[in-house]
């Protein structure tokens, strides 16, 4: 699901996408179907939240994880909405997708144990039990990671809670972000089948790190894109960055039929894995984040009026944002000298339905 924080409020942002071949049958806002990347679909009832579950794997997930449980149906909610209609004669389409993850795979059955190695006296039976419970309850079978516990070796600050280690973490982030961002973009371009010289816009997102020159500039060089490509680099947007990317790309594409927009989202969450707080179970938010988020990248090509050489995968039907009041502290992220500190309130699932 796409959730994050924005100006102290927790928005529910969603894009509704439909299979390109059935778009004509799904023009009604009340009868639209949300179709998954694997071809599964469900009918959306009037006033039911559009969950955009279909892009969890291919676009915004970036968790590097495989769900153990089917995604549940969301409940109806009475929340304010500001729909952005993209229904037009030539709707924006996802024309190509690509994902890339590290080869290192951690079964979640082992991760609860492995993540605690090297934490010394903070690795207590109570924390182990807590970790095992979170791993089991996450609904994740496995996760992909660029960095394992060896990242703590040779650097005392990386092993000490609250010690300055931001520089080191950014150094761990940058090469992996460029590597997997490039690979996912190359796969998206290949899946699209078009000429990369036709890409007019590039949008990149990441919350787990920064680099300078920024990722957008790095990708222009790595992919051999035109020097005149219009590019954006957005940081600290959180879990819903992929959906924001699709929405923004879809709206850009409406300006000119010749526009082809490449969106790349990258997260190297393992670079931000934090040592345990000596306070133990009193402060385990970052520990939960380290458990449930993984590493990877995803890319999409978005455009309108597909040529005879392009095959639309999805059509972007509509987008909207809904802010849920009084959720200021449910999901937060803050850059500090010791790295990225994130919090996830245990009530988030019930708040979003």
C-alpha cells in the first residue's frame, strides 16, 4: 500500500490502472477494475478505496520481499478525496516495466536471528522473540539485500546506537543505488522496446539515501540518455514514491504525445539498518523497519498514443490523494548523524483500513 507522510499528515495516494485491452469496459468510476501485474482483478464497489495493489511488486514495493499471504480487501472509509481525472481520448499508458534486486536473499525464518549478530549485549532473548514475531507477522517469505551484517565490521560507529555513521551509510547506498537503478531502467527500456533516444523525461525517487551528482544525473550517463532529457530527483518521499512517479509521469505524458517518461525508484534500505538501542524493547521502531524493508529498484516507461511498435501494459485511469486526519506521527523519517531514523506506528494498518 502507498503510505507516507507529507507536511505532518498521512496521505492515502492511489493511482487506478486498468489493463490496456479492457480500458474501454472500465470507464465508469464505480465499475472500474484494479488489475494486478499478474493478471488478477477485482471489482471496486462505489466509494471503496482504490488500493492500487497491482503495482506493489513491479513499481512501488521496493521491499525486495515476497508476500506470504494474499492481499486483503480494503474496507470502505469516509475520507476526503480530490480525484484527478485522466480519462481522455488518449490515456497515459505504462509501456514497459523492469525490476532489479540483489542476489543476496534472506529467508525471513533466518533473518530475525541474523540481523541481531554483532549487537553484543543488546541481543537479548526478549529482542530475539520480538524480532521473530515481527518476521512471522510481516507476511514476507524472503527479502533481497545488498548489504548483510558485514557492513558493521571494521567501523565501531556502525555498531554503536546513535553514533555518527551517516557518511558511511551514504557511501554504502550510492554504488548499489546506481547499479540497481540502472539495471531496472535498462530492463524497462528493453520491455518497452522503444529507442532510448525517445525518452524525454526522467524521474527518480529514493528515501534510503542520497548521492551527488544525484541519481537522475547518474542514470542519464549510465543509460546513455540524451543530454537534453528533463530530469527530476525526489528524496524522502517514502513508500508511495512509485505511485507519485506514475501519476506525475502520466500527467506529463498528457502534454505531448511524443513524450516518453522514465520513472525509476530505488531503495537500499540495508544501508540504513540501525544497531539496537540499549533501551531494548522501549525503542525498536528502526528494528522493525530493518526487518520489513529490503533492497531493490523498479522502472517504468509511461507515454500516451502508443505507436505500432509499442504495447501498452496498463492504462492510468485516475489518480487521487486522501489525507487522513490526526496521523502526524504514524509514519515518520528523519535524517540524523547516525543515519535514517524511521518510525511506524503499530496502528497504521487499522488507520488505513
